[in-house]
């Protein structure tokens, strides 16, 4: 999922970012509430992880604005306050779920997964198939038949994206927007490079290329051979 | 600010009662003194009146039999003033002449030769006896005729009664008014206490919440550190694990502090009937590993279906803390006994251990926060376990006691009100 993390504590944000990326989410981090809201409004995010106390604009205000504009966004609030009234306030403001700090990463991953099932976007699903190609989204493993494929995180994300949207055409720019965080120093060349790496790995493993190239337009998942 | 804590309410009630009691005492004293002074003043007035009258009459000749009526006419005020005059002659017990309102007040007192004026007082009269001037006495030896002027005290009595009623009414009204005033006053008096407690509680809450931020950062970094660490680098992993454990301890402490701060309000929300025996059984089951590890001998005597009205999570915490305590302070192969029964309208739970025990001077501070039997912190507790247990008991309308013998063991007794299904 494309996640926006709004957290002003850098010490917490960094390991969170690393963890979420390990879980193959595309995460962008903001430490200021006002800037975070701007980014959410600009669009492109499916889930917002909002710390309740933020400089600029606090979590509650962000959620209210997001709901006022009826943005299709899932909101998980992170709060140090677990008093019932605070949680109720948060949920009333429009959050979909909440987590009390300190929390275990696994708990966070589980909550995100359960929110994904509610997502307006098509659910990632636990596994995707294409011929003998199996992608276990939860475990982050890809295999051809019984043969495991050693894909990098980005390669996996690319493959997964295509398997989730069979037949749909995506340009490099679109892939860049979808699978790379906002401030990443990446361009369309990066997309091309990763795709090439992916295709080479698949070819070496004896997997027929699942991705079709339409020159000048983009890429899409091809039919099962 | 919320409802004042029970401690503050109790304080306020004590102050209120004390204030009313002392005020009532003062008013009563005041009323008695006033009454006494009034009474003495009245008597004083009567005495001087009698003095004057007797002096006046003593210079008159003895009224001859028959002439009393004339004298009576000229001294009409005797009757209206409830006064009476009697003349006595030595040797004769009954008065030889009488004037005024008839009132039998008994014989003359013994007459000492030197004394000139003698006062007599009865339950509702007062009298003055004086000798008649020898120059006025004909046919009698000097010093043998006396006159006694007496006055009834009915008027005074009536006035005193009126005063009593007035005093009673005003003291009553004053006290009634004070009841209200006292309430306001005592409320003002305990406000600083209430504010202080509130501030303390708020501080505890705020501090705990603030601590959660850094704890979250610690935990997250430890988790990632462990995930990313090279499994071959065992030493590093152990360091991360140690940090993780210490962080978990701190998290527990923060949660405990929050629990205590909230419980200071001594209110139970969402109470439901809870089966204590089932809860205890569950607690024991959860601790099986610990029991096996230390080879503790456990004996359970639980009456089935002991119901208490309360919050299951809190009650679970209560017994968990007591059980953890028993395990921690009992040496290997020691015995732990948990019993629960219902007596009358109460459910009592006893957790006994054969552990190190406590000395008599340690007992009063046992339920204080952060108090520990030994200064050594390695036992893994937060130091708040018993303070929390005590708070939870109180919040459920129960109590907790401990008896202990140094070197032999301790017994914690929890007493809770039983739940009566309506």
C-alpha cells in the first residue's frame, strides 16, 4: 500500500519506515502536520499513519479535513494516550483504527493488513497467481512452481502490482508514482532498470516473461501462456 | 476537576462534624452562662427589694391583731409582688401577724444571737429575716420579735422559662444555619487538598503518557535491530534482547503508574459479575511454567462459583499481582496455597506462601508505592504490584490484609463483597 507516515519523533519514524518498507509498502514520511495534509490532499495515498500530536496540524485536525473532503483514505492513528475518551474522540474524528504507543511492529503490520481488507482499492490478497508463478504477498515470497525466486523488495513490488492489475496498462511515470515514495531520488530510468532486472531474474529461472511492453505507452501483465 | 476523592470527602465530613459539634458546644455554654447571669440578676433585684421592704417594716410597730387589714390596704403591693410579711415572737413557732400573699414557708431558721440579717431560700421563694427595732416593741423584750419578708419566685421562673424558649429557638436556628454554612466552609477548607491530589494525579498521568513516546522509539529500534542483526553475531543480539527486556519493564512500569493514577478516582466503570474461582484457576494455569521452574508446591481450595461485581481485567490484575508476589518471594520447593470461599455476604481469598516473610515493622508500609522488601531490584518487580492490588481492592469495595512471620511466610487476605443476583 502507499502509506503516509506523519510522526514527529525521528527516533521512532526511522525504524517504522524501515519496517514498513520491509513489508513492501511504499512509505513517505512527514514530520509536520500541515505538510502531511497537503500531501494527502494531493492524493496518491491509501493509508495514513498519523501521530496524534504533531507540529503544524495535529492528527485529529488532519483526519477531520480528510473526511471533510471525502478523500478515499484509510487512517490509523498512533497515540500515546489510551484513555477511552481520547480513543473515542479519535475514532469520532474519522480514524479507522488506532494503535497505542508503544506497540510491537507485528501488531502494526496486522492492523494494516486488516485495514487493507477494508480498503477501497482492490485488496492485495494473500497470494497472486499467474500460471505457475505464485506470489505470497504476506510472506513476500515469489516462486515458480516450487522453485523460489530471489527477488528484491522493489522487484517483488513491481511484479505484485502487475499481477494485481491484470491487463491494465501502466506507463513508467505511473509506476514511479505508485511504487516509489515522493522524495525518492528516482526517475523513469530507475523504473526501467528495475523492470529489466526483474525480467532477467525471471528469465534465468526459466519463467516466461509475464510483462508485455507496448513501446511508447507502457507495460502490462500478459496472458498466461 | 471531577468528583472529589473519597479521602477528601471523608476529610470534609470530619471537619464538618467537628465544626458543628464545637459550635453547638459554644452556643450551649453561652446559653447556660446567659441564663445563669440573668437568674442571678433577677435574684439580686429581689433581694435588694426585700432588704428595703424589711428595713422599712422593721421600723413600724408590731401590727395589733385586727389592724392587719388597714396595713394590708396601705401595702397592696405586697400581694401583687407575691410578697409576704410575717412577724414572729420568741417562743411561738407560728407567726403572730401576717401581711400579703399567704404562703406557708416553714419555721424560722435557727437564730444566732449575733446575726442580724438571715436569708432563707426555698424552691420557689426567698425570704429575709430581721429583728424588729426594740423601740417599736411594746410588751415584748428586746430581741424577741422578728419579721420575715418573703417573695415568691414565680415571676422569675416565668421569665426564665421565656428566656429558655428564646435561647432554645435561637440556638436551634443558629445551628441550622451553621449546618449550611459549615458545608460551604469545609468545602473551601478541603479545596487545597483536592487540588493537590488532582495535580498529583494529573502529573502521574501526564508523565506516563510522555514516557510512552521515547518507549515507543526504543521498542521500535530494538525490534528492527533484532530483525536486521546478523544471526551469527550472537553477542549483539543478546545486547538488543537485554535492551528489549529493560524497555518492556519500563513499559510495564508506565502502565502500572497509569493504572494507579486512574484508580485514585476509586470508581469502577462497566462492572459485571465475575467468577472469582474461575479467575483464580486461570491465574494458576497461566503460571504453571513458573511453578514448575521453581518446583513450588501449589494447593488450591476454591469454592465453586464465587461471584463478585467488578471489572474482570482489574480483578485479574489483582490476583496476578498477589500470585506473582508469592512466587517471587518463595524459595524453590516452597509451598503456595490459594483458597477462596464465601462467608456471609463476603468473598474471601487467601494467598499464602512459605517464603521469606516480613517483619512486623515492614508490614505497615507494605502497600506503599515502590516499597520493596529488599533494596535489591533484581527480582523483576515494578515495586507497584501491591500498591495496585490494594487500590483495586478498595475500588471494588473490599479490603486487603497481610499477616506474616519472618522466615516462615506471608498470607495475603482479600475480602470483597459478594455479588447477589437480583
